C-alpha cells in the first residue's frame, strides 16, 4: 500500500508540475506607447515571468517575430475595421489566415492558439456597426483555418465586453442574467458556432470600472478578500465580489440559450495603478493577490466551482499613447511600467509566494537628463499655455487629482509636463524650449511617488505618433467609455441590492 501511495504522490507531483509548466495566467500585450521596447526584450520578459500565453491586438509582424521560437501560446486578432471585408469575401479570410497564421507555422515559428475576431465588436457604443459582420467573419476565418489544416489546433473566437449581458433592474442577480436584446439572436448564432468548432466564449471583466466614478459602490465588493457589509444573495448563493457575480451572470445567460456548459475564458481582467483615486499600486496589488490566489486554487465561481479559468491579465505594460477618453487611468494598466520595471509583487506562478516580477533585461535609455521650468519664469499665462501644449502631445495623466504626481507645486507641475513632452520627443533639444521657459538639467527632480521619467531609446520601425487622437487598439475612446458606463450600471444594480 505504501508503495502504491508513493506512486500516487509521484503522479500528483507530476500533475502539479505540469500545471505549473502550463502557466497560471496569460497576459495582454498592447503596443499603444510612444516608444516601445524591442519585441525580443518583451518576449524574454514574458518568459522570465512564466507567462506562456499572450494576447495581442493584431498580427503585427514585428511583434510576431519577437514571439517566434518562444513557444508562447498566442492569441492574434483580426481588427474590427477588417471584419466587414473578411465577412463579405471568403478569399479575404483565406488571405488573412495565409499571411497571419500559416506564415508563422514552421519550426521556430509562432505558437498560435486563437484568432480573436474583432475586439468587443458588440459594444453598445458601436451602434450595431459590427453586429452583422462579426459572426460571418468568425465563420469564414474558422473555415479558412480548417481548410489550411490548422483547425484542430487554432480556434477563432470573439472577445466580447461584459456589456453583452445583464440582469434586469427588477431582479439584479446573476441567475437572472440574459444577453442584451439587440444582440441576443446574433450571440445565440455565435455561441452555437463556437460550441460546434470547439472554441471558448471570451469575455472581458473589469471590477475596477464598477468602482470608478461610483462612490456608492461597496469597495470591498471589487476585491476577493473583503467582507462586504451584505452579500448579494441569489438562490442560496452569497456573492461577495463583483467578479463572481459578473461571470455567473454570463453563465446564466449562456444557460438560458442552451449552452450552460460552454467553456468561458477571460480575455481581459486587471487593475490600473495611476490616473484615479482608486487606481493605485496598493489596490492593484490587493486585486491581483485575490485573483491569482483563487485561480491557482482552481476555485472557479459559484456556478462553475472547482474549475480552471483561462485568464489573460490586462495588461503587460503601461501604454502612454492610449486615448484617455475613458479616464486618465487608461494609460496605467500595466503590471510593468512603460520601460519594463515591475510595479508590485505578484504570484504569477501560483505557488503561494508573491514576488516582485522580473524586470525587462537589456533596456536602453536615453541620457539621464530632464527638461524643467526655468525658475525665473514668471508669466503664468504663458506657462499655462505651454503646459497645455505639452500635455496635448505627451502623457500628463499622473498630474491629476489623487494621482502619483498630483501633489506637485505649480512649478514642478509645469516641469513634469515639459519633461513628459521632451522625453516623448526623444530628447531632441528643440523639444525643451517652450518659448524660452524651459531648460535641460542633469539633476533628477523626481519626488516620490512622482517619477520624472527618462525615455527608452527608439527601436526600429515601431514608432507610433504621440498624437492622442490617433486610432487606439484595445480601447477606442467610445469603446471604453461605454465599457465604463456599462460597468457602472452593473455596479449600480448591486448598489440597489446592497443598500
Ligand atoms: C494580417 O493581419 C494584419 C493585422 O490583423 C492586417 O493588417 C493584415 O492586412 C493581415 N494580412 C492579410 C493578408 O490579410
Ligand atoms: C453611435 O451613435 C451615437 C449617437 O447617435 C453617436 O454619437 C456615435 O458617434 C455613434 N458611434 C458610432 C461608432 O457610430
Ligand atoms: C444588420 O441587419 C439587419 C437585419 O437584416 C438590418 O436591419 C440592419 O440595418 C443591419 N445593420 C447594419 C449595420 O448593416
Ligand atoms: C455542443 O457541442 C457538442 C459537441 O459537438 C454537442 O454534443 C452538443 O449537442 C452541442 N450543444 C448544443 C446545444 O448544440
Ligand atoms: C449568506 O448571507 C446571509 C445574510 O448575510 C447569512 O445569513 C447566511 O448565513 C449566508 N450564507 C452563507 C452560506 O454564507
Ligand atoms: C535666472 O535669472 C538670473 C538673473 O537674470 C540669471 O543670472 C540666471 O542665469 C537665470 N537662471 C536661469 C536658470 O536661467
Ligand atoms: C504673458 O504671456 C502671454 C501669452 O504668451 C502674453 O500675451 C502676455 O503679454 C504676457 N504678459 C507679460 C506681462 O509679459
Ligand atoms: C498641473 O497641470 C495640470 C495639467 O495642465 C493641471 O490640470 C493642474 O491644474 C496643474 N496643477 C497645478 C497645481 O498647477
Ligand atoms: C523612474 O524612472 C526611471 C526610468 O525612467 C527609473 O530608472 C527609476 O528607477 C524610476 N524611479 C523611481 C523612484 O521609480
Ligand atoms: C492627429 O491625428 C488626427 C487624426 O488621425 C489628424 O487629423 C491630425 O492631423 C493629427 N495631428 C498631428 C499633429 O499629427
């Protein structure tokens, strides 16, 4: 018997080791930054921290070459603006698969597992623009994958926002979940196809947004360790966090259309660290600690207990060129800073020991110099005009109320803005003039927690404009604005129940 137990133990150990090798979570790698680290540096950052799943928002060749040879399971994407073309013409879908999937299918290529069809295409903010093309695009891409021989290994799915389902205001509990009326038929068609092809349902869930701008939301309900004053009681289940409530609302909605057991993956979940009073490192650390602990324990949710949930954290790095229409927090979702420094300890391997993640290696910086306001400057109108100019072209979100640089005096505030612009422009001397108001200094004037950054050196052919009105990836301005509104509505429902 003892021998037998030993064998069992070995098998169990192997199973656990296998689970570890699989990686606990994946991560979203967005690239809307003024300057980007080289893809190979990024790929090594992923490997060093045990991520072996990554989700990107396109199929950019530079990014793909970075991932090549790493074995990291990758979700690539057909952007929303290509859905109509891919839906209308099967040859277009075939070309897409040939150039973005088959091309990387070689020894040392990219380990593609999923193709995302659009990004949150059913968002209410899109006014139905993609409602009629998303599912035909899904079907065409999966067919093209099948015909090219990738079908058993690579599945197409549609990452949706949690705004495609809700519970009625009259009965705001997870078990009353249903798909939104205007997309219910489309989603039923989609889900039938996903079930047939063996693909999961993919949803983005953001407890932070429940809290954002909603002071009545019981804050403990956004995390996993709190004891909210009152749980939401639903058919004998006590819901104590909005993540479970949201996920189970989806499970109920799927159940109502006959697919209650369809696998669900979470395409995005995370917590930002700057740009709002609730976007702080301590809150982010608390959120991730709770999330990763329950994922490691395969806790599941009340309606799907004891299950492994595949999750992609949002996101890998801060992206200083994203639109701030949703809120100033939008540029601060990274678990790493823009230059690949970890922000707080995380248990990314699920072994019960949160540790500071490994930072990016081999990062090259511009010289250690900063652009600051000349203390002799006195014309406040002129200073304000120049600060406004700098902030319209660089990231000043840390200057907001209750943000990391929100406590600076007026002069340091102006210096922060000037420096942000100067760094974003790659420290060209002309970017530190501001009508004679500024000068370059070699003295670091950072005042913790406010960091006057020094930018990284540019890598080839990856520059994006600092133009903040340029198209966004994961979060077109209107898209995330609605995401916020919807999360707030969902939050309000719970407020109704809880108060
Ligand atoms: C490959 O994917 C990218 C991004 O999704 C897209 O811009 C490009 O047009 C695709 N190539 C083809 C041949 O469809
Ligand atoms: C959706 O409709 C609203 C109101 O009519 C409009 O303001 C918005 O620009 C539209 N959005 C898109 C993506 O068409
Ligand atoms: C989608 O199809 C429906 C029904 O055929 C139609 O009423 C609607 O206008 C279409 N939407 C778009 C954006 O083409
Ligand atoms: C889902 O797919 C499975 C496996 O192909 C099939 O047995 C089942 O009937 C499908 N479910 C529905 C509701 O179509
Ligand atoms: C659920 O919450 C109610 C009210 O707070 C409490 O009476 C009940 O014991 C809780 N049930 C469980 C299973 O925790
Ligand atoms: C400030 O003004 C004084 C007097 O005009 C001048 O000597 C000094 O160089 C100025 N400082 C800077 C940093 O320009
Ligand atoms: C201050 O700057 C503004 C804008 O540049 C300018 O119009 C104004 O004349 C200046 N005032 C003084 C006193 O120099
Ligand atoms: C700092 O600059 C920001 C951005 O221009 C502005 O909104 C804020 O009021 C300024 N704060 C102070 C103290 O000057
Ligand atoms: C500030 O950012 C620079 C990189 O731009 C980094 O080297 C430095 O450690 C940071 N300082 C703090 C206090 O975070
Ligand atoms: C910024 O982008 C918008 C929209 O793409 C464009 O119209 C505008 O000319 C750009 N501005 C600059 C300074 O590049």
